[in-house]
C-alpha cells in the first residue's frame, strides 16, 4: 500500500514493514503510483524479495516526482 510522501507499507506471510520515502521537492505526483507499481511488478516477476522490490518501487516513484536537480 502506498502512503504518499511517507513511502509504502507491505505485508505477506514472511515480511511486513514500511519503506520510507526520501524527502524531495515535488513538481508533480501524476504517474507516481504507476511508476511504483511498474517497478514493483517487474522486480517481483524477477523473484526479487518483497522488501527489496517495494524499496525499489518507492525509490523510483520518489525520483519520478522530484524536481530535476533538487534531490
């Protein structure tokens, strides 16, 4: 479950947690959820463990919404 600027929470039979998002100056959030979900799905399809896949999704979405050069 995404939690906007707070990152994303996850849970399955083996893991549960919250991956915090890095603070960035946001220019536009349009597409952030699609970015997160696309990375998450791709990583899970390649057998990346859930905590790592969520972390990569959060990082990608955070980068996607940031003002260029302000990270």
